[in-house]
C-alpha cells in the first residue's frame, strides 16, 4: 500500500474481551481506537440528523439500525483519512461491511473466538454503574445494576444473534485472505499472538511486556 496506513477491525461477540484487545493494540501500535459504541453515545448529544435518529431508537429501547450506525461510523472515518485506525464494534453485519468497502480497503481483520460457556459466564457476572456507565464484574467490584441483556436468560439469545449476523462478515473477510482468528478463554493468553501479528504489519511503540 502506497499510503502505508493500517486499517484494521477487531470482531468478537459480547464478552469476548474485544474492548481490552483494542485498547492494547491502540497503545502498543499507535492506532486510533474507533469504538462504534463511543461514537454512538457522542452523537446522542448532537443536534444533527444522525444523532436525533439514534436517540429516537435508543429512547424506545430499540437497536439502532444499520443505516444509522453506518452513517455515524462513515462520517467519523472520513475525518481520519490520514490516520492508522482500528475499528471496534463495526462492521457487525454484512450491510455494514459492504458500506465500509465503499470508502476504504481493510488490511487486517482479527476475530476473537471465545467458547460459548466462557462468554455466558462473563456476561452473566457483569454489572453496570447507572451513573457513569462503568462496567463492573460481580467477582471483583461491588455490583450496582445488572443490565437486562446481561441476565443469564438473555445472554444466550444475544450470543446467537451476534453469531448469525457476524457469520457472513467473517466469511467475507476470510475469502479475501485478511481474516486472522484467535481462540482461547483468556485475553492475556491470546494477546501475545495478536501482538506478533500486528508487529509484522506496523512497528510497535510498546513492547509486548509493557502491555
């Protein structure tokens, strides 16, 4: 690539440690960590059309549809044409992946494969502080409020839904030869392999041990 810019995506189901892996990659390699959840929250405070639309869905307890989250993300990516970046939480569906194709070419897609039981246990033990939105784990921090979709009965449905939506996205990137899958139950054990992969594409600014 003439521009030498790295464009990467991390895919993973809820509870896979995707956010942690993205933060470590951002720190170690100087990539901009672009979280769809963060951009969506920021757009809610704006008066523009996308922010208003997103707010209407969320206030009614509905999932923000593809076309809205896609507009949020593509707008942010347009501002970052000259930056290395790492996408977290986007694309989640084939429609989102096809929209992303229209504005850039991805170099690398990392897929986190975590066993179903591990995901279920992690999500069911997760609680959230209602004021800050900070996530806690029952085993480590005093619980505040458990999110409805983190209750055990809802977790299995969420994971199935993710798997159904993600399957064609994973197949698309696999067919292009840019998909790299990592399996395991602990982020700390997966991380060295992710670090080695990224190191082959872009010079690290932190050593593996520093992260």
